[in-house]
């Protein structure tokens, strides 16, 4: 094999194809046919509901009766793509209805495998080929003249099948993750008292005692985040501060989501069990997001866009974390948002919020339940991210 040929083989090949010929360059029009002439756009009010997926530039938009194409095809966004970097390209099968915002391609028999073709087109630099302004367009002529390198048809099929399995696993884990998130949302609504109620809809067996109502301010006291700092004080030093995004994102603070700052004895150090609240956001739905700190390290402060709350009564830390993220409490906090272009909340008004607290043993059961549920969500999230990284790595290694 010559040096020129070596450049035209991927860094990783399936064992059966290690000695197969180098990949050959072709224009798309040489290996695929285009069936845009069969497309039929239908306004949403004129579509007849059915079981056929109705495709646009970015995927399925609806389900309708009838179909425009039947078989296996590659759909490539023509205009209106939501993401120009991750350009919408997909391989679809069966009966489909396609409107005029997606090109419809099909690999020529025994020359181009559709699953492989979709991957190869997606790897092409499509963004550089788009024309137009705000609604960038991929013209058919430009698309069909894209140059791709293809291996033998048999090797294409192996590669296409391999990535189909990875995609199936990605879909599976994504569905599991979404199901768990929906489950958490439902339980956050059902395992804490609703507005006007004194007990939750759902309780663990064996717990019947009444829940007690308290003002947050009666259960603890507030403290401020960093103050008296300028931009030059950050990014260096032996101390850390908990970031705004850490508080906003995590019911239980991520101990690694901190940034450097100089040690300053005038600041309030955070302690195990402290609760943090965001005080400002661009939308009312995002104010007053809370997070509980379970770290025990010294010289750690809170960012200046949050305030802290330190319970003075014994409350389970995990119960506190998820109670403050429950549907009822979130609605109360959102009502406190004030502003026009940016929304803020007053910590004094947050302290006036009434919360319900059960006996400590029930708190622990509720807190542990949500802790375990979040751990399961994080596990599936990691599996999903690992699969995505694996797919990206193999796309680089199995393609020229």
C-alpha cells in the first residue's frame, strides 16, 4: 500500500476489513439519488392526524395519514436547521411524509449504504456550504456535489450497523433518563404538602404524625455572600467560593464547583448543612433556586449573587434540599420575584415563607429517597455522556 493510499484509510477498521482497499472519493451525486420531487408540504391546520411521521428540517414535526416516501432514506435539512454545527442529517425507514425543508436522498443499490451515507454527510463541513442570511439554505446542487470518501459497500454496511447499535443505546439511556426526571418531578409534587394542604399526597408506610408548619426564618438565620470584592480579587488565592451556577443547578451543591479567591477573614465561611439561595435571574422562574452545602473544608465562601441560610433547628440536610425544590415551595419563591428586565428576591421575604416539616425520621426517609433517585439520574447521565464520547471517538477513527 502506497503512502497516498495510507492517507485514505481510517485509523481504526473492523478486523475483516483491515486489508480492504483504500476509501475512494466520490461526489454525492455519483453514489446517491435525490427524491425531493416527491416532497409535499402541508400546513399544520390541513394535516390529517395519523401514524406516519411528518418530517421537516429538524426531524419529526407531526404524525399524519398517508406518506410521500416509503423505504430507507437519508434526510438532510435544506433550510431552517436549528443547529448549523450539528447539522440535521438522519437515516429513516418505512413510510414517511417529508415537507419541502429537508432533502431526501437514497444510496444507489450496492454502492452506498444509507446508514453509512448519513454519517458521512454529517461529518462533512456543511456549514461552509450554506447560502442566505438568517435562514441559511443548503441548495440541492451544492449538496449533491459534496465530495465523500467511501469504502466498499460491505464495509459501509458494517460501519452503519455499528453506529445504529450505538444510537439505539443512546436512545435507550436517554429515555430512561427522561423517565427518571419525570418521576422525580412527580414525586417532588406528591411527597410534600400541596398549597392549602398540611400533609403530602404520598407518604412512606408507617408514618402518620402531622407535619408542622414553620416560617423559614424561625428555623434558621441568614448570612451574606462575598462582599467588597473587585474582579482582580478572583481567580487566585488559597480560598474557594461556591459559584452561582453550582447553587442554581444542584439541590446538593457540587463540592468541585468552586473557584479561587483570596482568604479574607471578613467574609462568612460556609459550613456543613448551610443552604444557599440565588437572589437574581433573568426570569422569575429561576430566582430563589436553592442548594445545600455538605462540604467541611475551611476558607470557603459563597458568591455575591446568593445569600446563605443556616438552620438552627435539627433538620435532615437531604430533606431540606429537596423540600426547597418541591413544587409548592418553588411556586412560593417565584411569586416573590420582582423586576422587569431582571428579577430579584428579598431574603427577608424568603424567610417569611411557610414550610412543612415532619418528624426527623420521616425527614430522613424522604431525603434518602430523593438522594437515591438523584444518584440514579446521575448514573444514567454518565452512561449517556460516555456513549456520546464513544460515538464521537469512533466517528473520528472509523472515518477518513
